[in-house]
C-alpha cells in the first residue's frame, strides 16, 4: 500500500511539469501577436506627409491665371497706332489746265492730291462736261512724283509765253514736292522755246490719271466738234 502511494505520488509529480510546459508558450504566442500590429501602426501615417505635397500643385493654377490678363492690354495699344500714319493728307500734288484754241482743243482741268484723289472739271470738246472724281493708286502717285523729278520740273522757267504763233492753246501746270513749295509754269504752245521736258510732264500727267476716261479719245472728240 505504501509502495503504491509512493508510485502514485511519483506519477503525479511527473505529470505536473508536463501540464505547465505549455504555459510558457502562451506568452510567446501573445508576444508574437502583439508585435506585428506595432510595426504597422506607423504605416497609416505615411499618407499624411503626402497630403501637403498634393496641396502644393493646386496653388499653382491661380498664379498661372495672372499672365492671362496681360495679352489684352498688349494687343490693344498697337491697334490704335496703325491707323493714323497710314492715311495720306489731302494735299495738292499736281494740277494741269488746258485752255481753248482756235479749233476743237479739249478744255479741262485735272488736279491730283497726295491721298490719290483726282478731281476733274471739263468745259468744251470733252466727253464729260462738268465735274468728276477719280482715284490713282500709290504706285501711280509715285510715278507722278518721279515724272516731275526726271524732267527737272523745279528747275524750269515759270513761263514760256512768247506769242510767235497765235490761236494756240496753253497748258498751265503746277507741282508741290513733299515738304516743298508750289511751283507753277504757264506754257503757251505758240512759244517754240518751251523745252521738251515740260511737254513730257504735261502729257505724263494726262497719261497717269488716264484723262481719256473723261475727255474721250481723239476720235470721240472729233464727233464733239459740233456740240
């Protein structure tokens, strides 16, 4: 009986340690389970630094909107500056007047202005009697200026009116150079001392303004002799 109790006590003593052995593993398991959440706790804070960086680009669009206000002010100024210099003045450039003769010479006067306006007034033996208005372009106006320059109009005499032959017409011309003074020449066709340069200027004015559109061609004027 005593031996049996000793054996029973020995058996109970050996079983106690085996039951308590699993208890140390429980803390180790809880330690492992507790540690994984602790590293993950800082990870949710990672997006918080990015939030300010995302907000910074949103502030740039307002600054980009500021240059958009400057183009209207830059384009408005040149528009008003281009109009005035492009308009030539309505100033006299040249005038030619042809007087009557003993016959059917055309009697008219034509005046050219620096803005290209041409004013015509016909009296006798012309297709268009009375006043009319025309226009020449800038290249024709430059050709007219060159006409007076090439034939030295400003250096000619002011009058060629020797009446060696009677009943001839006259051609009275005028010219105002840019920034200069009026120059006029009276030319009576009975004066054989008149230079060819003067006659070329007179005929050149008629040609440039296309005078036949108002006075008619030579054949048309012949039919007007009995008007």
